[in-house]
C-alpha cells in the first residue's frame, strides 16, 4: 500500500504509516458511540475493531442498517491494518477525565 488514507467523513488525509493514520483518527476526529452497546471509541479503525470484536455481525447489520458489502469492507480495513501493525502494539488507554474513553494509538518503531 502506497499510503494510508483517512476515510472518516471524507477527510482524505494520507499518511506514510498506519501508526500515523491511527494517531490522526484518535486525535483529529470525534469519538463514535457504538449503536449496539453505547461504548464510546475513537472513530475509524478503533470503531471497526470494537464492533467486530465485541458484537456479532447480525448485531452490526441491525444497528447500522448495514449489508454484507459493508461487513466485507470493514473486515478488509481491519485485516489490512492488523496485517501491517501488531494489534498488541495498538494500545487503547483510559483517562479518568473522559469516562474511560481516552484512546491512544502507539506502536514501537
């Protein structure tokens, strides 16, 4: 992949590394409230990761009025990111001032 593009709300910012993209998604965009459980997570990759690791595909389809194409697209994004950076190096931390929803993307270089 030649670069990583942020597709949140038509942002279009591009980054050389996935780590930079994830940091951008955490720092530059509003948080997303999961329509299934109400958890607040950073928009973009972290929202995709949350919904597909914490909920069933059926719950996603119902809550987001999604179809099989939407599932495949998001699973592809999740796979591309996780194939590039070790998921254990992506840290979602908690900050008491944000009700436990502060997230930080970090990776060793």
